[in-house]
C-alpha cells in the first residue's frame, strides 16, 4: 500500500435521518422530528477523518437543499467530496428512524428513486478510486440499477489498483423486495472482499442460525478473506483471520443512542489498518486495533446521532486509559 497515502474511500448512500424529538415512541406517535445527516458509508468516511485519517466519499446526492447540506458536512469534517455528484432530477434520500420503547428500531424510507440509487458507472471518479488504500462499501447500493452496476465497477477499479476491499452489509430489510433477494444480493459479492464486518443480527440473517459460535461464523468465511469480524454490541467483537482468531471485549459506557456505533467501529479499524497493514497478519497488533475500534463504537453510543457522536483520537485514548 506504499504511496497510497492511507486513503479510505467510502462508497454508497448519504441521506437525512429524521429522528423523533421524544424517545421510545413509534414513528406514528412521534410529536416532531429532528433532521440528522446519516448513511453508513458516509458515517465511516467521517469517522476516519475525525480520527485524523484521510477519507473520501463517493456517491450521488439530490441537487437540492439537503444534498448541498450533506456535501458541506463532508467537507466540514475533512472528507474529500470530489467523487460526489448531484442529480437535478431526483431528491436526496430521507429516512425516518425511531427506537421504540421495546428496543426495536423502526425505519421508513423515502427513495422512489432517490439520487443515490441513480449513480451510474460513467459518473465514477476513477482517479480517486485508483488512489484508495481501502475501498469500503455496504449492500444498499446493490438493491437497484443503475447504482448496482456503478458499485460493481467501482469495486473492480479499486481492486485492480491494489486497494483492500472492505464490506459491511449494513442490512436494512425494509429496503429490499424480499428477505431472499436481500440474502442473495448481499452474498453475490461476498467472496470479493478482503475485510468483512457483520453484526450478530446479520450473522443470523445470512446463516439462518441464531448462534454466535465459531462453526456458525465460519459458514461465512471465504479463503479470499484477510479478516472477518462479528460485532456483538456492548459485548465487543469476534475476529477471524487465516492464521488466528479471538475476541476483544468492549468498554462499559452509559448508552444513549447506538446509531452509528458500528460505523465508528469500522472507520476507526480501517484507519488503523491503512496506517499499519501488517496488523492483518499480527494478532497482537490486530487486537490493539480492535480495542481502539471498540472504544470508538462505545463513545459513539454515549451521545445522540451518528456524525455528531463520532469521536476524536484524544477522546478514544482517554476512554482506553481510564478503563
């Protein structure tokens, strides 16, 4: 990865989340909503930049007030937005999201189609993709054309140029036509990744087994992988490589809102990996990187909203020292 400048390029959707002003209610019961910038790939890019890393975001926004606002948020957070394009004929995606009193998250999406779904392969910033040390993506950009073809082409360009491919499916069942199609499309690019992160919910969705045991996780392992991670919320993370495996506990914090905690984990881990790629072959180094990522995720869960909660390196080191 020498000469790549440790650049993490994140690809996919950026949108506006509308969050109820009152906690623990359904969307129908919410008296009012506050707008919050979101979208997992964008959160990852900002997480990298917030920690002092080099990050870029590639995707499409509506040529509207919300789209311009989101692009400005990327720039304000030190993320390269030169691979962001605007669509005058489609709106920026919106999502209404709430955490109900029973602990379940409820989503309602407005994207019929939204601008992010209309990105074409011809609109990709190929020069930027070729400079990526890591190319990171989710699965939402696989749902519909033309964005699916753009996603596949972007992976191909980055891989050919020597980037590590990082995949966090970030399952949002409500966006897919069916569970079967979601599972099929998510797994259609599975063996092309170098690094894959799944949550315990996604592990069950993809394997059909409600157990976080090694033999279950290994059903998702591919010989092409360099690292497979299973995040377990406040219980930490399990990790698997060709040569070793283990688990790293998380940090105990007072959780307020877990939105973006997984993205903070991914962004911080990718920043550590591009800083020192040998950590993928060195168990001690990898565990230190995962400890750092766990701390990032834990801090993000102590505040409301994803992007405002993403920590700086100083905050992360403080939590690790105090623990």
